[in-house]
């Protein structure tokens, strides 16, 4: 597989060849991970972003068009960058409770009446 071009590998992915996906991951996985870590400053979230990028490539290889998109690394970097920025934006919209707040909730003996309240509390936590 190492002798294949990126375009050849994408064509093989269209044919559902998992070895082609592995080869593209071997070529560009570390680059994408580095980019995601730089944006997110979180290794676990960066791993999730990289996984999402490769899942997108696997599920929709027709989205990458050599004649339109140019080189595969550029396309992967753009998709990774956008996914990392989206994850960062979603992170900013989440309210996190610190340990003291959680302890206060526990000591108050909050009783949740139904699944809706439980789900709401889980989301806030």
C-alpha cells in the first residue's frame, strides 16, 4: 500500500478497503492529532476529533475529489481544523460544576423526582 498515491487510496476506500484507510491513517494520523491537540489543548478530545475525521473519510469518501479538493493532506487538515474548532466552541457553551458545588448538591440531599430532573442534573454536572 505504501507505493499507492493518496488518490489511489481514496479510490480503494470507496471500494471499502480497510487497508487503504489504515495506510492513510499511518501517513496523516499523527499530523492531524498534533493539529487537534494544538487547538484543543486536550489529548482525549484531540483523539476524538482525529477519529471523527477518519470516520468521515470512511463513510463519505466521495466528499474528497482530487480534481476539486487538491491534495488529500490539505483536505484532511481542513476537516480536522473545522472539527476541532467546532468541539472547542461546544466546550465553551457547557457550564461545568466544580467539586465544591457538587459537594454542596450532595450535602443538600437533593431528591430528584423523575427522569427529566435526573437528566437535567446530569447535563448540568
